[in-house]
């Protein structure tokens, strides 16, 4: 397998990503849109998740497809970003048909960035407007690093960010990942610049430094944030034709990539979760072999996206944490 031409989740044909940020707020929103509704699933492994419309992604529920997926900063306030996305989609005539009405189906997830130094004394919740702006900005090309839902993100040691990566399998199936990295754990090994995701790096997409030798197998990490201040939220996507149940299994497998790239991950203080999306453009030739390989590819792709997001983060005045580039670059 090899990276797609953009090395972004939008290498999955028919998908677009929009980012919107507020510099004073130090927060933002990222939206994944499809040319048409797509099948989606979800798996949560963190102990403190925050979601919207997540129950309808279960395979036994009536609605089998969604119009968009939202990743947002702002903790519980950020769940309102989906309101703005719904407004934008409804204006475009998108949504689940109920009589003469159209109801856009927009699940979302949030991360905590309320203590990152930004101005949080708003009179009106800013996230619906950010969601609408991100929806309207959706394109095949988008920024990673200090952008979108990763704009105000932090990790246990370094500034976080928005990451993305893709891979094309020999079968022709494409897998992509989009992630906002705001983890309690660390994405780098020990005190050095090397990324935990290094064994899965393709080319030098996050520095090409290898794994290094700073790992202490006996280390007992301490939480670097307080309860409720962490969470890594992600989307993995494919052009394969999957059911909702198969999407959910793809999300389960993708969590392995989070564990490979962030140490520790899935803690009681993180809200770690993964959405999975399938556009259905490519039929499975060998369902057992294809889904087996897709799970592995999704995990590798998400690990790479996490490292890329932190590696690409840029400095802003007043940052409470250094960027990877400022500390090691």
C-alpha cells in the first residue's frame, strides 16, 4: 500500500473537508462532507466522550446514512457546531426526506480546549457559525496542523493539531483518516523528537526520524492534564461498499492506530472515539480479505495522521505549549 496523491482523507473520492477557526477563541471546527450521503459507524474507547447523534449510527437503527460528520473544539458547547452544518446542508437541499421536509443527519464529536488561553467569554455560542463556515469551506484540499478542530488542541507535552493521511491498497481500495489530536498522552517518545507512530511512517511525512531510543518500558506516566481536558477524535473513511456494522468494525480496528501513536491512550480522562465512513463506490471483491486488510490500513493511517497533525502545528502568540517544530525543528 502507498499514500494517496494528497495524503489526505479526501483521497477517498467524493469526500471533502472544511475547516473554520476563530483565532481569538483559539478553537475551531472540521467537517467531513460527501457528494451524497454515506454510511457511517462509530466506536468509543475513551472514558469521557462527548457526542451528538451517535446512537443512530448503530446498525439496527432506521437511518443508515449520514450527510456529514463534525469534529469540534469547545467541549459540550462545540456540539452546537452541527447546528450550523445542518443549516448549510438544509439550504443546499440536503437531508433525510420526511414528507416535504429535509432533515440533514449530522453526527459530531467534541474535544476540550476551553483552558488553552483563548477568549471564552462569548455572549452567544460561536460554534454554530463556525460549523456553518466549515461546511461552506469544504474542499478536497485543506490545511492540517493548527487548523479546524485541531486549532486549539494540546497534548500531554506538545501543542496538538489536525492531522490527515491516506493509503491506497493493492486492491484499489482507498483509506483515509482525519483526526484532531488533543490527547492526555504524548505522541513523542520520551523527551525526544521521535514519534511513536514512526514504524508506520511513509516517506518523511512527519520528519523521517525513526522511533529513536528514548522509550523507558518501566515508566509510569502521570496525567499532564486535569479530568475533562483531553480527547482525540477521528474519522476513518473508505470508498469501499460497507454496511453500518462493517463501518463500526473498521472504527474498532482504527483505534489500534491511536494506541500506536499516543502513549498512553484511551485513558479514563480522554474521550477518544473514531467515526468510520464508507462512500460505497467500490464493491468488495473478497469481503473477508478486503475487510481484514482495511482494518490494518485504517489503524496505520490513523497513527500517521496523528503524528502529522502534531508535526504540522504552527506557533501562535501566547501558546501554553510549544509546537513540535519550535521544540525540535
